[in-house]
C-alpha cells in the first residue's frame, strides 16, 4: 500500500534518490573511517585486513556513485544541473510539510 501511495504522489523516485544519497554519504564515511583506522593499526595483520576493507568500501562507494549518476540524481561535473536536482528535492520536501 505504501508503494502505491508513493507512486500516486510521485514520491517513488524521490524516495530512491534520498535512500541512494544517504547510502553514498554513509559509504563515504566508511571510507574515511577505515582510512583513519588503517593509520592507527599496530600490526601487519590488522593493516592487511583494513586495507581489504578499505578497497571494498571504495568499490561500494563507486557503485553507489555510478548508480546516482545513471539515474540522474547526481551531477558532479555539472553544477547547474545539480542545483536543479537539489532545488527540486528541496521543493518536494517543503511541500510535504504543508
């Protein structure tokens, strides 16, 4: 029933965009945190494990990033187009409050 209501209200794509963007932010934080942990690691075994986790986190970030671009949710090289996307998302969010 929720999907039906979201589709009727034109919210399905917006929900996907919000989830994917949040996932990208989380993935980015994971890369940053794993990098920090790697610099603090004290044994070669831990550094090896953290390097693998870092590589996995970077790969996940890339996949999410490419998904956002392919769906038109993210335009890292076109500031004007990204501004349009962000303003549209803001307008939808504001309309939800009314």
